[in-house]
């Protein structure tokens, strides 16, 4: 049924045999409750096991009470974790998939905010994110660290895990010892690589003794920290040789970057090419005989197959792809690759929610993180079976016929959810094609993958039998004439000029540029009041067309929310290369036409920090400002003799994740 010969071949990893080469690698979820694993963990991992992944490695389990860098960390050193471990492992083993636990001590990449204790590290080198000087650990404290790893390993064995992985990569005290940038010791744990690797080798010995020979032991290494004076690939290869020489490790996992300084290269957004980190497992695999796991934005089975076929790695980590679609592997194995909801690498609900201390979710998958609360409803009969999808579901008694207005992500998700519940759905879109603002956004430089959210939903709607009528304006008269059982309005939002624009023809919205209604030239100011991709995307587009561009923002950082999705660093690099100026703490107060027949725009601009107002002249001004909801139809039909739901921007303008979640809620409520 599948052409993925390498991906779906089994592999022996020490005492384990995995059915395929896909790994649901370790990543933070924020699902812990009071330091303990939760039902949310069990359901989340079980969904990926049911969906066909070959191996699961859980998020990190802290090995010491002083290691508490973020609130919802699993405290693996507490004996109370064992029952929760058993719930997780039993849920995953029910689907025949092995599961490992990742053990870690974050070292100096932490703070004492939660523990109220000083953080530990090899040397008193503060981390650039946490900015807290750590305490250099003593010999006795090193013994305590090693013992902590062994304790947690025993808890994992008692909890039914098939083995453990040592996180010695992007956020780890072990990597802190390995790195010349953070290890400045002069004792037996500093200096040469062999001395810097001494803690790692001691931990390997202690953990192997704790779990015995019948469980797998892996080590995850950083191949390149991407920081001044840090670990480089040559030293990583030598460390891998030292690990293999112990004879006690069953596989090596890999990563790139440091979880604070260069986090944007660990969980790279769509701005970074797929497979960007595969040079690291490639080099390590040439040096050792142990199986090697490769990672680096490999998000679909085609990319995974290529990475394996080209010899970069023996197994491939696929995290965000399986967050977006837990059934990714089952669909690929059964020949239904086109049914996969492909990850966008937008980082909005996975990385972004984590950065805001919320539990992990997904734009593409409204069930991500909610698996313990509800399972995806069954599809309608007649759809080709892919993976574990059930065959049929009993349709609710009422309503049976649903009309959806709007073909953006909110409308498509509402239609798909309703159709999956057995309802007859017709979707109206006044444009010639579905997609809404997502299509517009995906037309900007480096944003093409964002269109996958529409492509995936549209394909799902078609498989589920949704009737899609494009080029059709859904008026109130049309809706009433159809006499539906229910209506979902997902009409989106419209641009609106800021109060200061004065109706000037050369003060336009970002959508005017991206949709082709305006073609700015010359010197262009982009006014960023949203702090996200709207301003930065149009600025890059105009710079590529030869305009001289500056972005101004009332905030302290241009595109400040790009930091949440790890896009800020790469945008700043591109902006510098393209000559895009960045101005902060600026508020536009008014706009006027250039006098004496000029075509430009004169702006009065206030600088927050000084209170000074200056006048600036620009050929064009492009505004990334808040939109207005398209709610006229709502006011026309809210008293109609059928229930009306709203979803997405027509309720109030926000970002794509809100549209998808609300579309799902609307479809579920019918």
C-alpha cells in the first residue's frame, strides 16, 4: 500500500524492535499537573501510538528538585510519578508501540523562580535568556546529580517505560559540561573533551545500572550549539564515539542549537528549509555503528523517506507533523498520504502556546492537547479508510442540513466538523476560490506553507461530501430561501483605515498590497500596529520589488509577536540583508497630502520615549492595523427562523488558530 520502503522497515534498538523508523521525539507539552504526569499526557501519547508511529519519547522528566525552569515540568525524582507513568505506558502499549522517557537536568538554563534555590551549572556562566548566575557545582553535588538520574530511571522502569533517553543536547546540564562555552572548570570535569564528557559517562553508567539490560538507553547530543565558542560538529562526533565506546547505549539522538540562545534553530519555523539539521546525524552516523536519529523540520512521510534513503539517519524525528495529524504514519502506510493534515511549521499553537505557559495545541488539529476530553468524531461512510479512522457515526437528529458562509479556515473547519458528524453541508464562498485571508498571507515571501491549512481542510471537506459553491454571494434572502436547519457564518474581516489616514489614496492596507489593489513604489513606510507577520511580510515583498522600506511600530520591537513563533531572529537577518529599516516607539498621529502637487504623504509621528513629534515624507504608507468584522450578514439573519453560529474573524478579527478552533466548535455545536 505504500512506497515508503525505508520509513516502514523495522529496526532493532538494543532490546527493542520498532515497526518503523518514525520517532515521536521528546518535546515539551505543559500537560503536567502539580509536577506529575496527567491523563492529558496519556491520551496525547496514545493518540500518536494509535496513529502508527514507531517509537515515542516523552518530554523531559526532571532529575533534581533544584531543576525547575518552567512551571509545568514533570518532577521525575518524586516517587508519586510512578502511577502516572503507568497510565502513560499502558495507554501506549495498548497499541503495540514502545515508549521511552527522556531524563534531564536543565542546569544553568533555568531560574530559581519556582524552586527558590540557586541553579546549578558547571561554571558560573549566566544563560542569556534567564540571566541568572548559576552556582558552579561541587564534586558532592555532581554525585547528587548522577544519583538523581539513576533515581528517575528506576521510577521510569517501575512505571513501565521501555527505556530512557538522556537529554544532553539543547537544554541540559550535561551539555553545559560538554560545551567549552559554559564549562570553564579546571578540575577533572573541565578542559579536554574527555574530562568535559566525564559527567555524561558517569550518568550513562548509573542509568544503565538502574534500568538493567532489558530496557533501551539512548543519548541525545547537540551537534552544533551555533554560539561563540560552543560545541561544533567535530566535537559532537567525538562525543558520540565516547558514548558508543561505553557499550551501554543503544542509540544516539541528535539536535542543533541551544534552547535559549539559538532556540529558533531547534524548533524552526517555515522560514527555515526542511531537513536543515540532517547534516548532524549524517556525520555522527558515519562515525558510529549505533542507530542514529535525525531531526530538523521533517514533517511529512516523503521528507522522512528521503532522509532515510539518502543515509542521513537510521530513524527520523517527526514531532510537529504528528501533532498536526496523529494518524500521519497510518495514513502513509495505507496509501492515503493525501489525507494527511500537513504541519504548517507556523509555531503558533505548539511553540507559541508553550512560550506563554499554556499547554501545547495546534492550528491544524483542534483536538491536539484535548485528546483526554474528546476524540475526533467518526467520518461519514464511503470515505476511504485511512489509519485508525472509524467507519461511521450515528448522525444527530437535528439539524440535518447546514449552510456555511465563508471558505476561509473557520468556514472550512466548521464544514468538515459538521460533515464528519453526518450532517449535509453546503459551503458558500463569494470569491472564485476558497482560502480567504490565508491565501493572501501565503503569497508573501517565505509564507507559502501557510496555505496548507486551507489545502488540507478543503481536501477533507471534499472527501466528506461537503458541497462547495465558490463565486456565490450568500445573501440573507438566499439563506432564508434554502430553509436550512442551521447556518454557520465565517465571513471573515475587512480592512479598515486607521483614524489618522484621512482618506489619502497612498495610505493603503497590507491587504491592498498583497491582493494587488495597490502597487507602492519608491520610499514606503509600513506601520505595524499588529506585531505579527502582516507588516514584516509586506515589507519584505516591497523590498524585493525594489522599494526602500522602513517599518515603524508603537511597540518596543518591530514584529514583537514573531518572537513567540521563533520567526523574529530570521526576519531580522533578512531585514538587514534587504535594507529594511526598523523604527520602534513611533505613533503616527496624522497624515496629509504633500503640498504643491506632490504625490507623497506627510506624516506627523510621535516618538514615545521622548515625546517629540516630527514630520516625515513618504511616497506610500502601508498599514498593518486591526480589521473590522464582516458582520453585515449576521445582523440580517440573526433573527431568522434557524440557529446561526459565528466563527472566526466575522465574530471578531484574530489569528488563524482562533478561526480553526471556533470553526470546530461551531460544527460540533450543530
